[in-house]
DNA sequence: TCAATAGTGTCTGTTAGACATTATGGA
DNA sequence: TCCATAATGTCTAACAGACACTATTGA
């Protein structure tokens, strides 16, 4: 058992190993989640990964790799679990990308993650759980939308990310009572039906009120 | 951007670096949280840390180190954030230990984490947040108690871990409606006051019902 | 008897979800 | 006109929190 003081010597200390960042990048596509799993030269699909550069922070490395891989905007990127593999240490990052083109072959339906193998499927499950957790605590869904959006758009994003349907009136009431969105004077008409009002994410001035303890855990 | 296939060659791939597990071990002590920060030979306190052995999984390494450091039972241990430091890669683990002896000098009040330095204080804050998150989703509080406990004991643990007081009647109602504890026929008398009934963690058969989306986020 | 703690019953304001209704445009 | 979608009002059951009260022990 080593007690490491502050500023221990340079690269001293732990076991030496290789370090890799693995990425599970998801995006809303239609009414499902899509997974970024491009094929390599031999046609085999895999999750993107890469190595941090010397001195580069993990978050920065993951962001650089995610941008380079997708070529697009990264709406949100967060660290998940670290594990040791036969290759060394793997740090998993979970990211959300705004809607990719429907014909982009690098994206596959999230439900087909199992075709990448059991290990990849496990990482994707872990990523999906992480998104659900963050969604409860942070406005990540808004980053997948343009600055002005309809409440139906927003609800669609939530439903895709959560993988379940939400009650419309309750959803809107919760948004309103949290003063989370503010209406604009614009309306958007899409096909049939009444046009929808556009909203923006409101600059927050909310006191986070405390919620009671809930014991509705998942059955183990 | 490297696309790594399955079973890449042995230790190939990423940047080579050293790997260290850092531990934030907390325990309820009286009505506060205590932090495990033993002093080394020179009298300087620090968070415990250590290196995984070759081939050892991170969880296993953290558990081994936590047990070795405290010499006691580890009620719960979970991975938190991984970061790169000047020493290499550091994987943070958060653990809970059942009540240490009041005269155990290796434990300090959690509020005095700042005396270990800014970096350690940050890790401890991160650990406290992680505990709050897990507490919402998993029965970790029960592991800090003996198999039979009073509801006041349980509430005390929750209050210490959450850092705030809870409403007694609501706490009990929530426990009851979740069918989370089952009463025993034993009662325990401690000093003055009416004796308290002992309870046990009930074998769960709960369907986890879905909760609506809440937007009560912390102000950023 | 008093103090202290355990446990419970009742009330109230809030909220999630169900349902129904109105509003407004396109086909 | 009919249909589809947006937006909103009302009702109800559940729940959190407040409060008060009873129960049971030791001092």
C-alpha cells in the first residue's frame, strides 16, 4: 500500500500500461437512437477509439477524437467507466451528436449494437444508462436542438434519449414550472396541423429545490 | 484516428503511461462524514492510493487497496472519474466504510478535506456528489448498518450521506410504499425514550415504476 | 412525573397522469 | 369540410411535508 504524497516524482508510481479512449457516440435519427460505428478498410464495423497525446487531458482527447471521427458537432461528451482490457487501460466516453444524415453509412441503429460483439454491446448499454442519468440532472437534450425549437421537438428528443414516451401535458407543465424555456414570437408550421410556437432555452435563475428521498430503485 | 478492431495486439495501441488508483473512503462518524486520510511517516496526511497489479481489474485493485488501507469492511466501492495527472493516469474510487472507531486517528472530518490540498478537496467533493447520485438509485445506505437496524438508524445514515435532514414521517412512508424493509419482532431500547423496532432489508420484489421527467437541475 | 424518543393519523398544497376541449392550419 | 397537430383546462389519485398526537421507556 503506497501513500502517495503530493507531487510525486514525474512518471513514478503505478503500473505502466497503454491508454486508450473508447467512444460511444449516439445521435437521434428518426425516432430511434443511432450509434456511430464506421467500417474500416476491411469492412468491419467498430466503435471509434484512439489514444490521448502526451500531456493531453482525457476530456480534451475524447473531444478531439469525437470531432475527428464524426466530422460534425459534438453536442455533449462525458466520461463513463474506465476498465482494463487486454490492450491496457480503456476510458469510455459517451457522446451525443445532433442528427446525422439519414444516408450516412457510418451510423447504425442502436438496437444493432450487438452485431459489433458482446464487448461493444456492453459499452453501448453502459452509455445508454449514463445518458439516462445525465438527462435527469443536466440540460443535455437542448444541445441536440437548434437555438429555437418547438416543444414537440424537445419532447421527441427526450423520448428518444430515454427510450420511452412521455406525457405531453406533464412534460410541458414541468418545463414551465422550472422556467426552463421561454417562448419566442415565432411559429413554425410543418405540414398539417396547427403551427407550433418556437421556444428558447431560458437563462436559468432557478433555485434547485430539494426533492424527497425516493426508493424506487431498479430491482437488482 | 485509429479504428481498433477486436483483439488488437496485446499491449499495442495507446500512449504508455503509469496507472494509479486513488481512493476517497468515507464513513459516518457521529453526525458527520469522516474521511480516511492517514498520515505517512513524515506526518503528512494524504488520500490512500496504489497501483493495480498486472492483470488485475480496476475494481478488484480498488477493493484490495481499500481493505488493506482501512483494515476493515468495505461497505460499498464504486468507480468515479479518471484523470491524467503529472503522475500518469489516476482512477478515482469512492468507498463507504461502516463506522470507524471514534479514536481512530486516520480519519478526519470530511469538512477538513481542504487541509489535504486543493486537489484532494476536489476529489472529495466529487466523491460526495457520486454518493448522492448512487444513493438515489441503489440501497447503499443499508450496507453501512447491521442486518437488523432501527428506522432511526437508517434515517441517520441517509441524512449523513446526503448532508441534510429528512422528514421522519415521509421517510418512513416512502420506505413502506417501496416495501423496502420488513419488521422483525425485536425491539431495541437505547437510553431514554420508547424502544425502536428492528427492521431488515426486505428481499425486493418491486417493479421499478417509472417516474416523470423532472427538470429540477442544479443551477449551473 | 418529566424528558426523550418511536411511531402514527390527519391535513394541505403540489404534482403526474388521464381526459377532454379548443385553436389553427393544410389537404 | 375533415384531419392532424398544438396548446390548454379540469379532474383525480398519489405524495411530500407539516403538525399533532399517542406510545413507551429511563431518569
